[in-house]
C-alpha cells in the first residue's frame, strides 16, 4: 500500500485548517498521514490546533518560516520521526478536497514512473476555476495558466502531490523563496532532472485563494517581488530585462491607486531579491 504524507501550513487560520483536515480524513485512498505545521501563529495555541484537527499530527515553529521553510520543517520532522511515505501532498490550508482527490492525483503519478509531481484544476470558492498547470511567460517571467494541451512548466503549490523519489532527486523547496515562486522553482529543477509534471483528471479541490497573502499588502508585495527577482536571476537569460519593466509597472500602478504599503513592499522586495 502506498503511503502519503500531507503537509499543511497553518498561520492564524484555525477554522480553514480544521476544515481542510476534515476533508482529508474522508479520503478514499488509505495510508494518509496528515501533518499540520503551525507556522508562527499568534491567534491560537498548539493544543487548540490539535483539538481542531484530531486526525492530524501538529507541530509548531515559533516563527513564520514562510511556505518553503514551513514545508521543509515538516519534512524534517517526518524524517526525524521515521515516518515512511511514497508521496508528499502539499496543500494550502484554505483548500477543501473531494473524497477521491488523493486517489486521482496518485493515479496520475503511477501512470508513468517518471511522473514526478501532479496537480489538478481547482475550483474557486464562490465559482470559477483556478488553474494548476502553469507556465512562465517570456521575457518577463509572469506566471500564467498553460494554454490548451500545453504541458505545464510548473504546478501551483496550493495542491501538488510529489513522488518521494522525485523529491529526493531534486531536493527540497528553496527557502530563499519565502512565500511566492518556490513551487515554480522546484518544478523547474525537477524538469531539469527529467521528471514529468502532470495534471490529474477527476481530482476535486476547492481553493479559497489569497487567504493569507492579502492580509498584509506590504509583506505580500515584498515577498512576491523578492521571489520574482530571485527566480529571474536563476532562469532568465537577461534577469534585469525580465524584472525591471514589471517592477516599474507595479510601482506606477501602486502610486496611481495610493497603495503606498504595496509600493514600499515592492521596492524592499526588489532589493531583497538582489541580495539573496
């Protein structure tokens, strides 16, 4: 029987995390171990989170490690605890999964031994679809949905199932990407190692989207811009040509809309991305 480790990060989102864990307890595919990483929350304690997620193991970081850091924190805990698994299922805590979601994702991986990671098209809370198959538009490296029948360059990290061998071969998420672009970076590295990215049919996942990022426009803008700059430095032939026009556009847009916190965050993120 294949075993799956689901890693869910919680940061001041007790109700969302509890609902996500509730849907994981109803999955049709057996062998699922759910690990909730409390990522420096201030709204609730570890005992309260355990009570809200009785089907999950709960661990806590005293500080916010970001998405990549929080996931790696959970993976280290699993390794130190001797938890064996064949797949790692990364899920945002604002997702709600249909009962057959894991089985559909795992089935798409098992169709080819070189399928390293699988995602699925997600429904947006309130209607509409959120794409999982993504590409980077050149020359500015904007994340965009793939065109019809176009293979994904990366899979949205809100819901991604990763084969353990692919994770070991590619390495963990790069913690220099604090909140954005860490999924794209991992997928780009995996594809360079010869792993395929696939989209599963029949996996039903609802994603609220932006439940954490929109709380602080300065932080969100900072981490997005830092991630974009770091990603372009790693993959673009001319990094400055890739990052400067989008930065200028964002700064002008923020000023025009009086989004001063976002403006300051973009400038700070640009500098941070150059330092990383």
